[in-house]
C-alpha cells in the first residue's frame, strides 16, 4: 500500500506524514512522492500520532522515535524521554492549579463584596 492510500485509509493527518518523511527514516524512499508503506512505517506513523496526542512536539517526537528504533538501548532511552515529558506535564498542571487557586480567591473576594453590597442595600 502506498503512503497516500495508508493516510487515507487510517486517517493519518498530512502534518504527521510530512513530519515522518522529514525525520530521515525513509532511506531509499525519500524523493518518491508516493512511496510504499510497510509495517514498520505504519508502526512509526501510529507512534508519531500517539506522541503528538500525548503532548510531544516535533523535536521530542523525533528524539523518541530515534531512541525507539535503536533496539538495544531503546527501553531505557524511551523511558527517560517519557519520564522527562511526564515531569514537565506535571509541572504545567501544578502551575495551572496554582493559577486556578488564585483565580478562585479573586472570585471569592468579589462574591463576598457583592453579598456585602447586597446586604447594605436592603431597607
């Protein structure tokens, strides 16, 4: 099956196809506009989609794919990359939680003021 057929059949976004082609993993296929897509290509494309859905950027996804293709050290390297990304995401979540706490405090104070003003307006 060609890459065009695979993308159509499996709803692979054009952006993902372009990124995969730019990674330099295609060797002899580069330059061919509609190259034959093998099982390894499909696995890598699916992994690339999963990485992007998990919040990876193009550089991070490329590093992960490169590590996963090196069979010997792949597990340790891939775990390092995933753990680093997880830590980064947790830090972002904690930062957002702090922002929400501050926002909730401001809302609480405004609601208190509104209730006080409403109480003062009663005859």
